[in-house]
C-alpha cells in the first residue's frame, strides 16, 4: 500500500473538495483539461486500486458528455469550435471531480474512516454515515466484479463478445448486485448490533490517527 | 447459567424447534451435534439472543435466561457483551474492515481506552497466531483465516458465554488445534462455551458434554467420553461418528490426462515478494478423485483461480483434455472445469434453482424443452426437485452445496473442483457427495477435492496432493501421503480410524 493511501480521510476529503472547486472555477478548456489530465495521472502514480475500471468509466463519461454537449450547443446555434471547447471544459471538470472522489473512496477503507471519525470525536451517526457512504461503494464495485467472475467461472462468455453484448451482460448483473447489496446491508446491520455499536456513545479507536492513519498494529513487546 | 425453556421456532409453517430445552452451567463446554438442517444454527441464534431480537421468525415461543435474567429484558449492549457469537457463515456478521478493526470493533464501540484495545488486540493476534494477517482486510482472507479472526473478535470482551456455530469449518488441523487450545486457555470456571459441530472429534479435549439435536428436540446431555464409542447414537443423529472404520475407495486404473498444470507461477505475490504459486505442477486423469490439502492461506484458492484463468500466471502452462489452454477465456475453461466454492453464494446469480441448473447446461444460451427436463431430473437426483422455483439465496448452506453438485454434474465438465464441501460430515450430505463422485468417475470425469477434512480425503481420494511453499510438495497415493515428509512438515495429526483411535 502506498503511504499516500494512509493519509487521514478528512485531509483527503478536504483536498478533494478543494480540487473540485478549482476545477469548476477554471474559465475554459485550456486550464480544465490539463488539470483533469494531471489528476488522472496522479491516480496512476499513486497506484489507486481499480484504476483500469475508472479509466474505462471516465472514457465513457468523456464520450457521452462531449457528444451530448456538442449536439445540444450546436442546436442552440453555437459554432462547432465553440461547442467543442465548452464540451471539453465540461467533460474535464467532471473527470477531475470523479477522479478526486474516486481516489478518496478507493484509498479509504471503512476501518480507516471509522478511525479518523472516532479520533475526531464525531457523533456516532456521522461516523457511521461517512464510513458507509465512502466504504460501501468500493465494496459494491468488488461485488460487481465478483459476480462477473462468477459468471465467467460458470462458463458464461462475457469477454469474447461484442461491446453491446458486454454491456447487456453488465446490465444483467444489476439484479444479483441488488440482492448482494441487501445482504451486505443485513450483514453490516447485524455486525453493528452484535459488536455493540451504539448511536448514543462515542467510539474510540485502536489506531494512531494524525496526518496519517495507522494501517497495521505493530507487535507489542511483552516482558 | 444459560437456560432455554420450551423453545419453539418456525421460519415457515412447520416448526424447526418444537419445545426444545437446554441448560448450560458455568464452566461447561457443551457440544451440540446434529445433521445439516437439524436447526443447530437456529438453536444457537436463540441462545445468543439473535432470535427473536434481531432476526424475527414467523413464530417464536419460550424463554431464554442468562444467569436467571431473561434475554428479552437485557439491553442489546449488555447482551452482546455477555455473549460472544460466531455464526456459521462468518460473512453474515463481518464487512470490509481490517483484521485489527474487526477484533477491536466491540471494544472501540464500548469506548475502551486506546492502549487497552491495542494490548488486547495484540494478545489475541498472538494467541491465535494471526500475526501474519496484521494490516490485511478481512474480505481478502481465506475462509479459515476469516473464521479465526471472527472468533478472536468474539473473545475480545472475554464474554461469559461463547457461542460458536460450526467453528472448525474451513480451518486446517493446526488452526483447529489453536482454536481448541485457546478455548481451553482463555475460558475460566465462570464462563461457558456452546458449540454446534458436525465434526465432534475436534472438540474431544475441550467439550465435556454432548447433546444431539433432531426433529426439533434437544437430547439430554451425555458425557463426551462415554459417547465416543457409541457409533449408533451418532448415526441416529445423522452425522458420522468420531470413532469409526474407514471406507476407502476402490481405486480403478486411471484413464488419460484431462487436466495438466505444469510449472505454474503466479503474478500474485505474498507480502514478502514470493509468488503465491511458484512452480506448481500436477495432473488429473480420467476417473480419478484427487485430494488437495495445505495450510490456510497456502494458495489453494489461487491454484484453482489459475486453472480457470481468474488469476494471471507469469510462467507455466495449463492443459485441458490435452490442449494448451493459454489464450482460452475463463468461460471456455469453465465449460470443461466446474468449480464449486465452499460458499456457493459466490457463484449463484440466477433467480431460481431451475435457472441455475439450466445455466449450467446452456451457459446463458436460450434453453429448449429437453434442457428443462434435464435440469429438473438433475435437481431431483440431488433431492432438490421440489425447490426448482425457489430463489437459490433462500436455500440453506447445505442445499446450496447440493445445488452446486447438481450444476457441476449436469454441466458435463471434465473435472469438478470442490473447495471444502460442507457435506462431508453429515450422513445425508455425504451420501450425496458420494453419489456425485460416482456420477463423475463412472463417466470418465474427475474430481479435485480441496479440503482440510483429512478423513474425508482419506476416504474418497484415490490420490493426494500437498501444497506447500507455492508448489506441490507431495503427489501420490493417499495412504502414503500421511507418512510423507511434506505432511510431517505441516505438523498435523494424520487421520486415524478404529481400531487405531479417534479420528483427527
């Protein structure tokens, strides 16, 4: 694990909001596109898990946003050049925004978010909401990939087929994913109950929390 | 300490527990044994206060008290501090936390000071020999490793009552010994242990009393020592006796090679940089039943993933029915190699049992009437004919395992890989497993059985492989495996049957 991944969740979140704000304040594509490129490059440099999936999603996002905005703006009478510039700026802002929050989500485990929130003495409800909001999305993404692997491991050809067919198979994973999401919610709820999570009591944490959040407990010497 | 009085529980129309009674004294270690589907888990969930508090059945009657206080009047916080619970399916009580997070979770939630939590977590990691798992995420662990972490978490608050549902599932023999030693060391005369198991031998040194459960009733407690030799009672309860004679397979001459794994090295590496599989090689021939054993985390899962193409390899070849499978998609390999994980939920995704079996036949293509008839016949073969329109996720773990066998059988795959099947200790389940193995081998197909249940391997496998340090350290006749240097290196007790003694 890259040490950048261990940065305190709230620091990551603050940076993410700051970069997103900058992206939306930049005036045009000349500055938006380089910022988006730099943000995406940082994902690769920091070896963020699931980056290939993100790149595919981002490429699709750029394609759809650019095409729809160009068409829309040209219908409203803009020139092609002006429409392309506006569409590129919009796509770049969206890529920057999704990239920074992808970084926060993929590098922050539910445990590290719980630890950062507990160390900050946040109310338990805030701790829970933050952990689940940012922690569950990667879990669902893993489940989506696991279901795909299950389909492959059962003999369903989802790789050596056309793109529309792949898209159809991906959509078909929605129902089992929904079932899995319900099961996950049940497991989390049960876990919170039997391990004593209480909304009226602030938690503590085993981790050392500062600018970084401790990743593993070192062995303690006993005399 | 614990008293269950006239407990009746129904999940549908018929009660699964019908006026069951059970008492547990302080200092007692009680083993509850019964066939799969005999409501062991329901009984334990009632004893733990999960039913009806958190899981509501269609009908519940009776009373449960802990030290005279009804569980229904205890606060949830007090209840789950007094009772530590590990469910049969650990996935149902854990989520994507780190190993230390899960063990620390009950203490953090009760606002214990950091230094105290760190000390306790460290002590439990050392006691259960889980140091190598520090910093790992629970969902990335093997099934056995995950279970040990969950047991450590259940013991974190030193509960007065520890309830473990099938705790040895997925544990290698060394881990079982660590578990029973930890139970013996940690629990004092003020605490009690309630364990449900299909493999009673593992708890011979720990549990003092045994109760059987069948037809919704719990029997009187009997001393473990006096019960051990009473084979009939165990069989009446629907499970294999802890002391019995082995029924070894008739070894017939194997046919041609149908799966070849040669010098396979994975890209996936361990924390210290060594590939998980490092030059692993073996072959499977038609009509064979291979047993594959190895420590928890030895790379058994990675091995089947490599065979199926789900884990990338940097070196070596996989051949299927004599053809180099390099370049084959996972799906193409899977049509010849059927895989059944321990947790079947991982590979189920259709809406009914009939659709699951049809999928095994058609691999997603539109089915015809003959396919539907084959699917129904196969479900009936494995005792699931009446459940064809049921959602697979509504089945019990045992029924899901049977569904897996039905799918693998009907798919016509050349090799079936069974990863720790949960059917080995239950008489009915074992009969189905034997039926599946016969069905495969009679047609010139083969079975690769991955298991920590050495008695099962001894009884069904014609050849045994031992996986250690990323490679196959022993490949030979099962009867010779237990004398091999590779097996001695594991430090496990060899399986033994009467007249030699209790099975390991």
